[in-house]
C-alpha cells in the first residue's frame, strides 16, 4: 500500500522527502493542495482538510541579510563533509537528502554560492547522478520550482 505525501503543489519542504521516496523505490501517492492567488492566497483547499487529519500542527530574513551570512554557513557544511563522499561517511543516509535540498535551495537563491566549495559542488553532482534521482529529475513528477508557496517573500521563480 503506497504512502501518501500531502503538500502544496510546489517543491517546498517536501522536496527532500520526494527524493528519499524515489531513491528507496517507495510506492507513494501525492495529495497536492492548491494555493490561491494574491492578495489573499486562499488556503481553503488545505484548511478544509488540515484539522480532520488528527495531526499536531505547531507552527525571513531578507535576502541581503541571508546572503551576508551564507558563506559562513556553507563553510561549516564544507568542513563537515571534508573529503567524504556523503555527510555521514561512505554510504548515503537521510542526512544527505536533507543537505542536498538545503544546498540546492541556496544554489537557486544565490547562484554561484557553491563555487568556493568544490567538495559541496562534487556532493551535489554525486547526488544528482544517483540513478533513481537522475531518472526522477527527468520526470514530470519532479518539482524544481516554485520552491516555496506564493505567500513567501521568495519562491525561487
């Protein structure tokens, strides 16, 4: 029985989960919620269902401030990865899916931000070359953009 992944009809925070599901050949179905247009960004498609699921829902910096601190954050990722192929060692783990998504979003947000970090660029290329990931990224199921919802100050478009 396939699992159900429910999220907005955009890339967002579900991206690393989709990557993991594809990589593990997990059978899944997506429930994509529609977000209305500005100025109200109607969320009724989601809100009509949200509180019927029995789940707990506990609930930006502006670009210049974010970009100012980005090199220091990327340095930490680079230092942690070092010369290993994956963030936890020689084998891929869930951490790599999350780190890939974080680095990819930053790469979209600030093109060239990884240029000073050859090991991070190699990590990204290695991840994208995984057969199941490479195949998934060529399908219509892959959602490269928008990264975030229409309500976000930056959507990646």
